[in-house]
């Protein structure tokens, strides 16, 4: 394994894994990201640039490091810095994601166009500037439709618009297009949603697992995940035929990917793609259910090891995560109930995701959960039931205005 790893962007989870594997670490990141790092001692050096620093400053800093301490490999683990990581890797002559794959994964309309041109997924989409653009799209493709950020970040920022009246109501009540954020509209995909974890090595793609996304039936937002998906054995053939075509269309050749899909009557369709393993504790669920450490495999892969032959999941149990959000609007004063939740059979972890003083809107949202519970079981149904039972024991004290 390579000894000196240059990390571009802050991603404490994977950096901790790299440190555990005995690598020497140099971190190149934005100043604003330093506050998210709890253990600076794991790095031999840290170079922080201003948030507005041009890419040339990033590459110049990397060249300076390499001149004094040759860099063996580059870790582009931090999603928000992957474009800069590509430029740094090119400057140092190191492997990284293809620039085009990073560009497509971070721009919904371009991704849709590429998949459509490749004959992989014909879902229509368009960037929009105002409600007139949304209405024009609906005139061609009909309702319902989905409005979401172009970069695909923030699932809570997506809205399902089911009629012209609903479009007008949203525009009047909340303002449809957030200031300073580029938005897109696309056809609504009707079906169950799943997360697909895959790993690629020199253009060979291997499906790792499929998780089911748990959706609140009223708010229609994500509340958790179950791995493996209860229907994985039935879905696997369709996903294994579909996913390599998607990744080839993007030009993905190496590393992990997380693809959110919806199984429609016409087959699988893409929601979004990320050049990393899934978030929302999917890596933890894979470790518990399959005995695979996706983070460790990723670090070893970027350091030059061949790991694809190790990707043979051995399902020993199911695992689920449940997110909990305070339902009263106001400031979070305190939270309790972790010990009671942890005592539920099968619970592997209870994690507070908020701090006193956090402001909550009083609505269920996947962007600002207050806590999560991870549980295992002999089946997906049992794991989900245990996570729900434990989550019900968590309590939040919220100070409401007035």
C-alpha cells in the first residue's frame, strides 16, 4: 500500500480509516471545513486555502507538498471537493475520477441528457429559472413532476408538484425557486426507491448490495434505510443489467458509487448518482449485514490495491437505520432516551445528530434529523421494527416561540 496519501477536501470518516491503515496523511482543504474535523493529530500536515481560492491555488499547494514529500496517491473522498481533486491529481500525475464523470454526477440536467443520449434512461429533465419554465415543462410532460436542486444535494429541497394549481400555490406561499440556487425539473418516477452500492475497478463494475429507502407515507420524505432490500433477490438481475450501462455512460472506471433508483413499471430509472458510497449510515449497514468495510476498500483501492475480488458479500443478517426529527418548531433545549433506546434487542447504535440550540422547523425533513438508530435482525422486517421501537424511546425538548 502507498505510504503518503494526499487528501483533497475534508471527510473525517474516510480520513480516520486511512489513518487506521497506517498511511501518512496530508490534508488540502478549505478553511471553512476545518471546524468539522475533530482529530487534527492524524495529519502530518494541513494546508487550508480560502473558500474562494481558484483551482490554481489548490494545484500550486499540492505541487509544493509533492516537491518536499512525494505523494504516492490521492484521496478524492470529499464530494464537495472532487472537482478540485481532479485538477490536483492531473497536476501531480496521479489517478482520480474522470473530470467528465464528476461534472455529470454534480449536474442533474447534464446527467439526464447523457443517460438519454446513451439510450439508458429516457427520463426528461430541464434546468428552470422561474415558474413559467416549470409550467412549460409540465405542458409537455404533464404532472406530477419533481423540482429539485441542479446539484442533487439536499433531498429535503426536492418538491413533488402534482398539478398546475399546486404549482401556483407553492409559488405564492413559499416562493418556488430558492435565491442563489440553481434548480431543475424532471418527470416524476413512480415506484419504490432503492439505493445501489457498486464498486468499479479498471472499468469492471460489480454490484455490492441494494438497500430499500423507507419513506414517510404522509410527508413523503426519507426516514431510513433497510439493507438488504426485502426484494433484492427479485431486483438483482434487473439492477445488474442496468447499472453497468449507467456507469459506462458516465465514464466511471474506478471506485465506489451510490446510485439511487426507482423501480418503475418500465424498469429501473436513475434518481441521482454519487462517486462515493451511500450516506445515511449505509456504510455501517453494509458492515453489519454483509461484513464489508466499504470505506477501507475505497482507501486501499486509491492506494493501488486490487480489491474487486474481495467484494463477495456474505449476508449474515439484515440491518436498518431510522432517522428521528423533532416535530415541534423551535430551539432544541435537550434530548434524552438514548439508554432506553439502546436497550431494545438488536440495537447496534443510537446517535444524536443535533446539539442544544439547533433550530427545527417542526416538519419532518431528511436534511436536519435529530437522531438515528441502527438495528439488526434476522430479516429486514425485524431490523426495521427494532429500529422503530428504539426510535420511539427518544425524546426531544423543544422551546417553541411565543
